[in-house]
C-alpha cells in the first residue's frame, strides 16, 4: 500500500525557564551548522504564557522548524522530494532529530524533563472516498457493514512497558489537487 509521510513533530517539555531568550547566542553557536542564522527571537514578554515560542529557526534545507518556549522545545519536520515515501530515510532523519532535541535541551539548561512527545502524520491515498472508507470499515469493523460511512475518525491509546503512552488517530481526509481529487 502506498503511503506518504507528511510531517512529524518531536517535543520535550520541562519546568519553566523564564530567561530562555538569554540562550539565543549559545544556541546559534551550538546549532549554527544545522540551522539558518540568525535565529528569530520573538518579541514575547517573559510574563506571557510559557508555551508560546520565544526562539525559532529553520534548518538550512528548510525542512524542520525549531520552536523553543520557556517550557518546551519542538522540532516540526515536513517531508518531501522523495523522502515522504521512503521510511528508511525518514527514520534516519528522525533519529538525528531525537538526538538533536536532547542536545538543545542541554544547551538551554533544561535539566529535568517532564515528558516528551512524538507524532507523525502518514497519508495513505485511495482511489476515491468510498474506497478509503470501505478500507477503514474492513480493517476496524470487519464484522459490520458500514456502507453508509461518510467520514471516519478513531483515536485510541495503549500503554507500553507501563511507562509509555502511544496515541493513535485515524481520520479520513479528502485532499484535492488542481482538478484531481484524491492524490
């Protein structure tokens, strides 16, 4: 089955670091070979919500956006140019990003991590909407005939090794591309 890995997000959450903007120059020095300098320092007051990014930067090839807030770091990556259908390339890139986000946490002084998160959006194209919904019906409800299905969303979580929570979300989505629905 064809698929497209559209994007991913890796995030680390930690106790608030009020003066996060003071780490800008050390971040640029440490990460300047991977991200475009100068980094963007957003003019958000220290008293504003801690989840709002204060520092942003994009990788040199413009695939990943780094956001640094007072209480979290995220790396958001968009895959294209052949990478979106090559899981081994994506996996290699994501492995590097996992190492990178922990080095960023060290650089800003985030000594204690509260939790981390990882999400990946995969698009599986179908010939048409009915074909996609029939597939969802067969996979998730094999003993029911839901032939009048128009839209589908399902979310579930399972616990791994009593310490990791893995969230799954399946959604039917219609995409259009200049006179050609269902890319």
